[in-house]
């Protein structure tokens, strides 16, 4: 109660200034509550999470495979085995056997095309074959990381 008595002696413009300050602080508090969701405030939309490069590769590969499935007998017109192999290995980030890789991208039915593309990718250093299976070489990883950095 004592502070209120002191305010009686304040000039009118100081009291008005304090009132504006109090109103502004009340508005700031309500905005903070709205952002935090406390006290039933209106939730503020948050920015979406930025997907990782591997998640982007997974989506791109899945969309390509969906398109080929939709094309049915004409799916061979839409194939890009080298790109799909790189995406498949990049998105899983674990070494894959040739057979598992071909199954992932739907090449198991075309037995000759898969090994030919794998050999080309290995020759260019985009894929590396080790005991655990195929994985991205430095060239392939650098290409995909550069590609997804601009995504």
C-alpha cells in the first residue's frame, strides 16, 4: 500500500507513463505465455525440422521407385540405376551386398544391368567393395553431400 501512496504525489505524465509500461509488460507476458503454451495461450507455430541428407535421399529414392511401380511394364524407361544405387547406399549408410542393393532399387529382375552399373561405380570410385559389402567411396559421398547441402 505504501507505493500506491507515493504515486499520488507523482505528476500525471509519470503516472500515465507507468500505466503504459504496465500495459506493455502485460502484453509481453501474454505473448510469452502464448509462445510457451502456458496458461492456455495460443500456440505459436514452430519451424519444421530440417530433414537430414539421408532422410532426403530416402524420400527421393522412394519417389523414384513409386514412379517405376506406377509405370508397370514401362518402368525400364524411368530407371537410372547408378543414381538409385548411390541414393540407396547413402540413405542406409550401412554396407550392402549386391543382392540387397539390387532388391532395394528393384533391379533384381534385370540381373545383367545391376552388376554392370556396380562395376562402373566402383571403377570411378563412387562405390567401394569391402568384406562387409558395398559402401560409398569418397567421390560418391562428396557428390551426395554436396548435392544435399544445396537441397
